[in-house]
C-alpha cells in the first residue's frame, strides 16, 4: 500500500469516528513525542529516552553498573518464564 493510499484510508476512518474520547486519543497520539514505554507501561518521550540512555552509558563507563552479558540475559529470561 502506498503512503498516499494509507493516508486516504486513515483519513476516511477518522472522518467516520464520532466518539470524542477516541478522537482525542488519536489526536494525542499524532501530536505526542512518545517513542516508547517504560517497563511499567508509562509513556516515554524522545527526550526522556535519550536521558535514560545517557545515564546508562555513564553508569557503565564509571563502573557503577556492570550491565549484563548476553548469556546472563538469556538465563534471566529462561528463569522468568520457567523455560529451563
């Protein structure tokens, strides 16, 4: 599907919506700077995301946090989901 077709399809769908709460949610989504969500489901803006990454890099470089190896991450996942 081309970008133009997608735009037209979305516009048509939005024009058919009469639920004000849903329209407000769509508006908030379109106008937000949210790039992701925290592990507990809170929205994360691009600026907050960059700050989190900068802090993590700082902690790794200073030795405050050693991080996890790929194997440690795999083991944590296996244990969390009882996949052993």
